[in-house]
C-alpha cells in the first residue's frame, strides 16, 4: 500500500503497486526509486534517449549512477557480473530477476558509455581495496 503521506490517484496507485509487484519489491521502494530517477534526470539531464530502459539516479556518493529503469540495479553491477561470471544475458537475467532485454540494453549502454562506467567501476574497486 502507498504510504499515507502520499495521496496518489487510485489508478496511479494501482499501477505503482503492479509495477512494484512485477519487480518483487514493496511499493514504497518502487516510489522511492521512481522519485530518485526523476530527480536525477531533472538535475543532471544525463539520460540517453537511445537507451530508454536506463536511467540515472543520485548515488550514495551524490554522483549520478546509471541504473536499469524501475530497479535499483546499477548498470555497472550487470557489467561486472557479466565480465567476472562470464554469464550469458539470459543467465544474468535469471540471476537478477530481470528480462533478458533489460540485460542486453544495460550491456549495450556500457559499450556506448564505457569510459564513464569503467571510471565508476575502478573507483569502486579502489574503495574496496582501501577498505580491505
């Protein structure tokens, strides 16, 4: 159920609940992700129209992070998993509860935005190494 502090029209509430159920997440989490994606889109204007299934949201560091739209799954997570596990898109889709087309779009986005994502991956790996 949508939090009491948000008063959505019934049809929009029902759609949000359905999309959240499709993602296997609580509707509150779906709404949080949707708002985070929209705020980042307005703030950063980074969205690439060639990849409608990819959105940006503000990450914990305050920097924009590319995610699979409607989920909290970062594109770089898919890229790392594809490279380290050497799994095919259909296997990654099953592993992350996504559609194969979402995985394919994330991997295609990586090819187009490789330097940006490689920089983010390297920074994350450097932090992990420093914490170890």
